[in-house]
C-alpha cells in the first residue's frame, strides 16, 4: 500500500493547526476491542511450554517455535505498555490488573515501570 506523494502529512497538520484546530484528541479506550486482545496473547504460555518440551527433542524445532513466541511476547509488552498509560481499559483498576499479569510474562515490574515512565508521558504544565 503506497501513500499518495502529493499529500504531505506535515503540511496538512500545519494547515489544521493554523485553522484553529488545536490538538487532535486522543482515541478513547474501547471495551469491546480491549476485552478480546489479551486472549490471543495467552497463547504465549502454550508456545513457551512447547519450546521447553521440544528442547530435549530438537533444537531446530525449538528455534522454530521461538519465532512466534517472540512475536507474542512483543504483543504482550504492547498490552503492558498501554495498560501503564491507562489507555487499554476505561477503568484504571482493570488496567492495573492486566498490566501486572502482562508484566509477569515480560519480566517487568508493572508499578515500577509505570512510575518511571511518568516523567516521559506527563505533559508539561503551562503557566
């Protein structure tokens, strides 16, 4: 899929701001899509257990299974990241719960990561 070379996104953004458009609102979390997203990521446990059991059988098979396991771990970290920003579920309690579970899978402490990310994600105060 190629983009149209006559359209420049930077110019379109400047035109939008010059017309008094202000900032583009952030998308709101959707309960329907966020409820379905963690379920495929649970396949990581199945894939990692297959890697463990095939280790004694064949290293090549284990390496082959490590590719989808890496992709699923990346997907789990993306869910973890969105929960840390509070943008995955509407309820912060649900974000904290799922973020903690995903943090266990990606070996990253959720609350510590969320606290350390705060300076990067909090917009500066205007006086």
